[in-house]
């Protein structure tokens, strides 16, 4: 039963992360830009930042819970499977934690330092270039967490199938 709970928690987070990445973030920017608002990216960024905070924070918390549950079930796994699961779950925790409490914090600091909406800051501005670079790091952090989550999901589900056979 604990293995099924682990799979459910991981699947829920992965679903949320995929939905955020594939639907919420692009839709927020696309929809708000259709209104030709002078601060469309600023508004969309605020929506996306709030949603991303939920994805990152829940990814961090769920991965820590999954680490604890994996320890509780340690005897049921081979040494290799246990090591792979722990490594990938730690990766998710690190990537989502860094994404939220390092990268996103710096992006919020840069955004608040701009004198006006980010849409009106020149692309050649040093602060804007730093913001854009941090955005790239944020995407990579979440993407690697999602890849690690997908891999560990298959490792966990393989173990569930083996137990039933």
C-alpha cells in the first residue's frame, strides 16, 4: 500500500508540473498578450510565478515525504533500486528547492528593482539580461526535476509489478 501511495503522490506532482509547463505558463502569456496590454508580460509573469511556487514547493515537500517512505520500505528494494530512487528523489528536492528559494527569489528581487513593468525594460539592460538568464535556469531546474520524477516513477512502478508477480 505504501508503494501505491508513493506512486500516487509522485504522479500527482508530475501531472501538476507537466500541466503547469505545457498549459498554464504558455496560456497566461498568450492570453494576456492578446489584449495588447503594456504590461502583459508583467501580469502573466505574476500568475506564472505564483503557480510555479506551488509546483516547486509541493515538489520539494512530496520528494522529502517520498524519501522518508522509501526509507520505510528499504528492505523491499534491491540495493541498486533503493540507491536510484534516493538519488532521483534527492534530485527532485534539490531542483525544486533551488528553483523556488534561490532562482525565483532572485528573479523576484530583480523584478522589484525594475522601474516599471518588465515589458518596458530594454532587452540589453543588465538587469533584464540577468532576469532572462535566471528564467532559463528556472526552466532547466523544473525540467530536470520532472525528468527525474518520470524516471523514478518507472523505477517505483516496476517494483510494484514485481511484487504482484
